[in-house]
C-alpha cells in the first residue's frame, strides 16, 4: 500500500459517489484512504432526497486528527456543501505547516441535478481554496462556468477558462469535457507548460454516477504515490474509463461505476 490520501468530502448513501467512491478508488489503486466527512446525503441512483450538515468545527477536527497522526501525501477535496465549511477548512489550511498537494474537485451539482453547494460557497471556494490551496483543480464545464463567469461551448473556450483558472493559483487545471456533445470526450490539462489533450470514445451508458469524484481521487492517489501530474491524470482517466465499462448495472437511474476492476483477480 503506497500513498496516503486524506479525502475531505460528503457521504453518498448509495455508494456511487462522494466518500464511498473516493475510498474505493484510492484502495483500488493501491493507496491508503483517510476521510473527513463534510455532509451526509440520503441518495440513490435516482437522486438526492436529503442532506444533513456536519458542523464545520467537526470537519476540521477530523482533518486535524488524521494529519497529526497518520499524515497524508495528498489531500482530495470534494463536496464541501456550504461556505461555513469552506471557510473553516481554508482557515485550517492557512495555519497548517507543510500541507501536501491538494486536488480540488469543486463539486456543485449531483448527477441527478440536486445542488450540492450553496451559492455563497462558490465564491468562498474561488477566493479561499482555488487561489491559495489547490495544487490541481478538476472542474467539469458547468463548474468551470460558475468559477469563471464564462460560457464554455468549444475546446477553445475550455482552454481559455482553464488558463483563467490557472492564473488564480493552481499548478494545473483539468478541464473535464464530458458535458460537451460529441462521439468523443475531450479533456484538457492546462498547466504552465501548455495544454495536453486527452480524448476517448464516449461510452453510451447511464452508469456514470460518481465519475468526477472517482477521477479526482484517482489523480490524488497518483500524486500521493509520487507520479508527475500528467502521468497521474493519464492513469486516472484510464482507470475511470475502465470503471465505466465494468459498471455493475445497479439501480434504476445513474448507476455506480465498477471501482474494483483492478482487483478482478481476487473476485
């Protein structure tokens, strides 16, 4: 087991996204997952029915306890839900020494359309986390539009938005292109070295719940294991593609991925 990843995110009772998907991903890629849960959701493949808040002080206490003892080689941030939690996490990061790289997935909307981030939290994420504490930022296109105020329709728009976000502080921005139409899904990794394009054939399936959580956790695992950013992103994309292809087919809505495909020899 190599690479300690502290995951700061919400819980998905259906197991397809959030903390549950994150733990599965890190484990399947040979890393060690620790967690700080920011909110509890009652959801399944059909949608989110309710969200229960976790006090911001308790979120920070979870983070502190993990870092003080186990430590982390990377931190993955997912659903923070509300501005109070964003501010508390950012305040703790401001005071911490030697934080590992932070992979920030600005989770805003669930696959079924439910809002997972309050309006005031969007501004807080941009000003407190993107600008100061994100190593790699992994927005999908609706999230990138919220963070930049841009309308993103084309690959050139994606690159422009990625460069704008890069100027705010991260060392790399992965612009996820899954929301664009087309036979191929094209993602852009924008960094000071330029733009790297990743393209793969779109898989026609409804079993895509948790792809963003899974991808960012896979990247975080690679970073925790010492992989260069481009290599970590490329491996993470391959992992997610295989996980979609091997989805178990559960549920009547947006189903979960097959996170354990790397462990198939034991099944």
